[in-house]
C-alpha cells in the first residue's frame, strides 16, 4: 500500500500549521530585522559592543598573543577551532568588498547559472524524495521541506560595512523551503566550556556550506531557482520545526529526534515543485516543562525556568510569539568574556545523547511519554551531560589512532 500524497490532502491553514508546530503567534507579532540579532548588535549597539566583544571576534581571525593557561583554551585548542571555521570564513569573506558576508548576513551567490530548460517534474512528492536523496548524497544529516512563510524572513538584512539595515534580497516567489540540519560532534560538545568545543560549531557550518551549495547548484542545474542561506535571510528554527525536523526546547534551540540539540541549520528557498513535510512532536515540550537542566546550568541565568511566555528581554527577541525566550545579552557577554562561544545548555540537555544505541532510544521513548520524570531522574543519576576534560579529549583521540 502506498502512502497518501501529502499534496492531495487538504492544505492546513496557517493556524492549524502553527498549532501542529507548537507556535503561539500573537496579534502583536512583529517580523525581525537581522540588525537586531545579538551578533549584529555587537557591532553597532554600544550597549553590547565592548573591547571584549571585539576581542571575541578577533580570536577567530587573528591569533591571540597570550594564551590562557587553562586546558581547553590553549593555543592548539584555538588552532583547531579556527581551522574548523576556515571554509565558512572563506565564503563569508569572499565578497566583503561588495558589502556581503555570505552565509551569515547574506545568501550565497549563485556562481554558475543553470540552463533555461526545466527538467519536467513527475510529481512534487517524487521530487521531494529525490531532493532528500541528493541532499544526503552531499552529506546532509537531516532534511525536511516546508512552505515559504514570510513571518520568519528578516524584514531587512544587516550591512556590516554600513552598520545599518539593508534591503532584504530574497525573492518572495519561491514557495518551498528545504531545511538541512548537520550534526555537531558530541565528543567536542562534551568539553564545553572550552575554545576547543567551538570546533563542533565550525565543522557544522563547514558541512552546512558544502551541502547547501551543492544542493542549490543541483536545483539550478535542473533549471529552477534556488537561494542557499545559512544564518542569514530568515530565522532557521521556525522553518526547521515546520519542516518536521524537531521541536523547540527551553534553551531556545531546535531539539531533533536524531541528535537532540546538537545541530546547525541551513535552508534553501526554491521554486522547484516540492511536497511539504509536517511538524512532528515526540514529547519535547512536555519534557522541558518538567526539566530545568539548561536553566539551572546557564552561568548567567539567560534561560527562563518558568512557562513559555511572550516576554521580551531586549531588541534581540522576537516580539509576539509565546515561547521560551533566552536573554541573548548576558549570554553573548559570557561568550565574549571567555573568548569563545558557550554551549553549556547543549551539553547538559538530556536530549544530547547517542540515539543509535538501544538505551538511547529507550530513554527517548520514556522522555516522550508518561515516564518522563523517570527519564529525567535517570539522566541525573547517570550524570548525562558531565563535562569532559579537554586535555583528555586530545589524549584519548590520539590514543585511538
Ligand atoms: S550558550 Fe551558555 S550562556 Fe548562553 S544560554 Fe546557553 S548556557 Fe547560557
Ligand atoms: S535541558 Fe531540559 S529543559 Fe532544557 S531544553 Fe533540554 S530537555 Fe528542555
């Protein structure tokens, strides 16, 4: 028996889609400008910008002249972290003279135009299967497809050169969004806080870049349009949830069934005819209502420990959505003070575990149902999320070779 064609089913309304995705978009919702994200603000907003934030970004480009004496922040830790960022850095800097930071503030340029002739599409459902297959061939860990939703597209892009807004360049006639997620290395995340752990982020972005560029070029070569975007252009998490890749966690991150919160997300906007996935729940929201591991572990109390709300801490928050909202200002200042990004909330999250093992799958099943309190107690009892000493990460890795 074949599964029904999702395109043949009645299309859900926006409110039905939101309810399935767990969004509560309120009447006073406002779209977001990338000028207000905390990274942009660290350049133009004096209440965020400081010598520490300048140095924080500098450490990714120019080697520090003095290294901390503590493990995880030594020269080789920064050496590896910065090397892992090399590929996305190259693309980000390729067109800086044209006021573009591709992958972070601007979509990737199409370097080779495709043909005018379009490959015929047998059915959107069949093409979606093919696209997911091709994405996996390029190395995508997770792929989902959803429809364009203007609410999540930034009103404006941000110009680093001008330190101001610039027009959003995404065309509005690309009705489909392919969402890609790349796993971040679990062993590296276990060493958080450390500069070493930032390597997981850099490698995630590197694979994201490779997959997005390859898949977008494939779609161009079929004769259709494709705009590949990473942190730029639109909020990634709402699209990922709509595309069925996961649920929203208390720490403000996507939690996937396969890798928990350890993912980096990219998206491709296209007019290639595609069918859409639907949001799916596996009990994260209910689990987060009982769990406080991330909010208890956050060193600057940036994660709420109450119920979802529409509270706005500052201009870096989305207005008019009831959800768990992280206070990005103290979070980013903590990053700047320690000279590297922080993922303590990712490390301690009980969903940060190995789901290929039978025990991992049993735990997820327990966490997603009435046994969630026991799942939480087991995570506490067996010290899931404990920090691994960065020097022992280096030592054990070398011994395995
Ligand atoms: S990244 Fe670190 S500082 Fe920021 S919310 Fe997570 S635990 Fe807190
Ligand atoms: S640590 Fe707990 S509360 Fe926080 S996101 Fe993970 S499961 Fe939810």
